């Protein structure tokens, strides 16, 4: 490897790794803030959260890598330009393409890796990460019985405590309704005081009760009760053991989430697209064929239909009987009902087709995203490298502002393209590729300026431009007068 490659790569790797870690951390922080109430207070253990953050770190990579390449390229070539190293290389007859080459090779390799990642690792990470997040969200919060309020998060029980002492163990004046048999409020326990604690590694909750009464209503006697239908038991000490299984993390079958587009690779998405198209063709063909038998009078002349009815003995007999009894309905009412039936039938089919059409658009869009997010790395390099050579500023000042601006532009264009494609305003291909296409044109413009050694981002450039405009305006006023 030549010294020029070492010079460029050594300046590139530090900002690239640091930026990637910072962006991943920001997206994880956004996840925590958005799902804060669902994630914490459930006593799930540190390893569950580490597993969740690992999966979502992988999920954020397709967003993190383009920004990292953009910012690192800006900082690398901005620093080389600021220290006049880029000028020295150009003076030595080295083309700017030669200076860009080592990072361009890295960008190509990262794009290839990102395509593999999007097609193999990303569906797996989405399936694991979103599945685990769903399990955490549906897990009940840690046992928290408050004073004077019925607590019903324990399945089968409703518990009310008048006073809870600071040790979170000693209780005063308890009421416990046992609903484990789903027979209403037939079993009630009252106690003057009690102790609450867990056992067997928090698998069970124990209420040790003192000086209380246990009321049990006879469930077989119905609502007409007398004194003999109630069983009353006085106790000085009693224990009630409740399972805390509801507070454990329960794994949901991954097959319930596997049909989502973000959890499928390109081969599966292509198969889904073919299946949707085939289903839609069958629905359209079936709709046309079903109209004939149900609405024949729309396809045949009225005289022909009448002749068919007259030549059919059982139909003609029933028709005469109906006319004789004067029970025949108004033909206009029959026609209106048939039209309404046809409209309902057509609307049902249309709604079903539109649902599958939306599913098809989402599937195709996700298929294209496997490529667009991969090539976004090259696009960001195409913007960052020449723009860094133009700005000639290193560090985390101007490059960060410029990089974040272009990243926001890329994100907005991507979101708007996806939205328009899903709404059918543009073709799916246009919606998926509009961000990369526009940013590529911007990158080519910056590359052209960098090749011409433009001073686009220097104040002297605009000062000279302003002086030229003033001079042109003065000459024009002079000639006009």
C-alpha cells in the first residue's frame, strides 16, 4: 500500500468508527425514550435489555453507515485541504480521483456488505428485535400494591390494602377477592394485618394473614341465599400463595411476526410479490365469471330471458301460482335490489383488491430498499469526498453541520418517496430511488466543482462575485443613460 493510501485511510477510520458509534447510540436513545414506559419497571434483568439493544443496534446500521461515510469523507478531505496536503498532492501531479480511490474502495466494500446485511442479517435482527420488544411491552410491570386502591394485575385476584408500611412488607387491613374459579365475588378474605413476601426466586407471592375471616359463598345455590349458603371461617393466622408467572417474560412464537416485509429477504419478498399478483388475477377473473350466473338479465335480451322462463315447466308453474295469489313483487323493486346487490358485491371485491394492492406496493418497496440503502453509502461518499475538498475544513465543526444537513435531506426524500409510492402517486421504482437519484446529481455537481478547484465555500469567492455584480450593474446603468 502506498503512502498516499495510508495517509487517507488513517484520516478516515477514526471519524468513521466514532460517527457510527455515536449515531447508533442516538438511535438507541430514541428507542429508550419512545418506549420508556413499556421497557422499564418490570424487573426483567440486565441481559434482556442488552439483548434488545444488540438487535436494535443492528437495525440502525443501514441509517448509521451512510451518515458515517458522509461525515468521515468530509472530515478526511477537509482536513487534508486545511493542512494544504491536498494542494501538495495536486501539485505533484496526482489526480484527485487517485486521492479519492482508497476511500472509494472502502465505500464499495461497505455497500456490498450492506446489501448482504440487508438481505440476511437485517430480517433476522428485525424478527428478533421487534419480537423481543413486543414481549417486553406485554409483560406486566413489577408488583406494586398501593394503599386504598384495588390491585388487579395478579390474574385471579383483587387486593386492597388500607396501609402499607415503609418496609414494603407489613400491611394493615387487607381485602382479597379470589377470582381464580371465575365465579364472581364468592370468595372473600378479610384480615386485620399481614406480611407480604416472595419465595422460590420470586416465583410465588405469599400473603401471611393475621386475625381475619374467610367468606365462601355456595356457588351451587344460585342467587337466592340464606345464612346456610355462606361458609365463614375465623383464623388467627393464614397463608395465601399466588403465582407470579404473569410477571415473567413470555416468548411469543416468531412465526407470528415472520410475515412482515421488514423480516423477509429478497427471495421471500419476490415470492410474496408473485403470490399477490397471482391472487389478484384470480380475484379479477373470478369476479367477471361470477357476474354471469348471478346477473344474467344484464347479459341477455329481456325477450330471451322471458322465453327461457316460459319454457321451463317448474318456473312457469310457480310464476302462475304467484300471479294468481297476487304476491308478485314490483319489478322496479326487484331491479333496485339486484343493482344494490351488484354494487355491494363489486365494492367488496374492490376493497379486497385494494388491500392486496397496498400489500404489493409495500412488498415491492421493501425489495428495492435492500438495494437503495446499500447504494446510499456510495452516494454519500460521492457527496462527502468532493465537498470536503471544496470546504477545506476538518474537525467536527462545519463538516458536522453539512453532513447532518445532507443526511436530513436524504431521510426526508426517502420518507416522501416511500409515502408517494404507497399512495400510488408515483411508481414504486421512482419512490424507492428518488433519494439516491437526486443526491447522486448533487454529488456529481460537487465533484465537477472539486475538479475545477472551485472556492465555492470561501468568503473571497462571494466577495469577488459581489464586486462583479456591482460592476456589471454600474456598466448597465451607464450604458442605459
